[in-house]
């Protein structure tokens, strides 16, 4: 027993000495004490299970100060010139975007959970806006549960709610509500961001606006979102949820365009599915939802929509569900889909996002789709196996080098580079996106 106690004391002494050594190596910016040099198996891959990269360290931050401390220590240490940092939320990237080979993976779920509802008076107006402040590591399902307790809800969602607030806002956050309200990034009032230099910055449309619009949809390249202020509205009680199948693309597209024009539904998505990856065997589905508190009004709207549809009413699959169950509809589907590596090759989503956003790094889907006639022609070419294609921008893209990213951003690439050099000049953040190579600290 004494020998065991001595062994434990010796290990504790060695660990204490190791931490002191790390702290002295970084001068004014020591490493956070909640950083581990252990390899965490669940940090080496992601939902796609296609790419495996082993980090050398993992950080479980409790707040923005921990993140800032780590980034400042890396930025100021010549001995850590190759170290990169990847924030990881719920791990639902598919191609290693949240991985950092031989770097540090930051578990954003370890941040102290923070969800708080507030109200702000609009300038020069009698109206006010209700909002929720949510931590970057909070899941959207947690935001929904809390806001519904107050009879409120965000306006724009993702199709799967077990993703982090900071994760989806770093990409765009797209679901069927986007055709009315824009993606999630168009419904944010304010952010707290830790830049690649370790600066903790509060930003909004009027304060530090370049970082605000850069971080929203910026793929984590300029900073790590630790808090977002999101617009709320009164939550409905029920939803009439419809799925309509089509064999003809022109009828499918015409119906979706008509629904966009009328704006009577609260959620709208279209799906183009390829059976067994065979582009000549295609079917289409139009999915929409009508939120309601008064069933009579909702039924009247549903009847009107179906009466104008090119598809037979008898083919429509109509379900009446609670608002919560509708938003959480994909939970079981996504969990079951983890049985095999996920590439999502057999379905294309035609998202009807038409609201323009000010975020310079993201492109509304309407820009990618173009006008209705060219969309019909290009999709016919796509599913018919002929050369050409929709010319759309890929959402959550995977590219292997910077040249492909330059093509992706097009005329916006120069602006993207400029923001990167300003907020993350050493290219420390988000190496899994394969956009920038790590720069050494100049001696």
C-alpha cells in the first residue's frame, strides 16, 4: 500500500512539473490547464467517417477566455509554429472539416451552457425585438426546448437540430424556412467571437461589422463563435406537414415556384432523388409545412395549395404534428444513418432561399439556382447524364486545395483572403477546410 501511494504521489509531481514547464514555455500566454495531450478517439473522425486525422491535443474550454488563452499562446510561441486549432461541435461534418492533424481539437460542447431570452427596444420605433442569447456550443434542440417554454421560437432552422449554434452559423444554417426568412445567419443580431489571434470581440451589424458578417458563413476561418443573439417570434402550436411526389420535373419545379411566389407556406423544400446512384432513374418530392394555432385557417390554406398543384391530391402525404415534432422530424433518420460512411450522393435538395443576406462569405441558394427556366434546363441535363449541370455552389463543400476554393468563392476570394489575414494571420483556425496553409511566426 505505501508503495502504491508513493507511486501516485510521484505521478502527481511529474504531472505538476509538466504543466509548469508548458506554462513557462509560453511566457505571458500560458496554455489553459484544461488542455490534454491525450488522443481522444472520438476526435479523430466525424459523421462521415471517411477522413481520420489524429490531433496531438484536445481542449475542453469552459468559456471564451480558455479559447483566447490557447490561441494567444500558439500565436506567440515559435515552438508551436505548426499547431492548428479546429473547433468541434457535435461532430456532424462529413469530410474532416472539424479535425486538426497533429493540432488541437476544441470540444465546443464543453463550454458552459448558456441560453437566455431578452428583449431590445428598436431605435426610433415603439416596437421591440425578442431574442435569445445562446452559447456557441449549445445544440439547437436545446435552444428550441428553452424558447418553447416561453412560447417563442427562432424563425429559421436546420433540418437536424442536434448541431451546435456556432457550427451551423459558421456555415449558413439552411432549412425550408429560409425562403421566407433567409438562412440562420440572416437572423442573427450579435455575436461574440474569439479571433485567430485570441481577441474576444463582440460584433454586430453596427459594431465590428466586418468580423460579424465574416464569421457568419465564414467556415470558421476568422474566429470561433462563442455566443449568438438570435431573433425570436411567437411559436405556433401545430403543423400541417405535406410531402408530394412527382415523376415530371417541370411540374415539380412549377409547383415549387408557385409556392415561393405566394408565400403561404412556412417551410418549403424540394428533393431530387436518384435511385441507386443511377442518374436516369429519378424521382422528385415537394415538401412543405403550414404552421398554425387555428386549424380552420390552416386547412383552408392547405386546400388552396393542393388545388393549385400539378400533382394529384390523392398522392399527397399529409400529417398533422406538433411544432416541436415537425422541427425534430429527422432525429431518428440521422441516427439510423450512422451505420455506414455518409457521403449523401443520392439526393439533391433544391432549397428555395430567396432572401438576400449581407454576409459576404455566403451565397443565397437563389443565386446558385438562377432563374426558373435555366434551372429546368440544367437539371434536365444533370439527371439525363449529359454534360453540364446546375452550376450551383455546394453547401458544406469539400475541396482538396486552395485553387478549388478560389473557384468556389469566385470574385469574393480576395475579400476572403483579406479577412483571413486580418483576423487569423497565422492561419491557425479550421485547417480541416483545406483552404489555407499554416504560417510560421516570424522571428
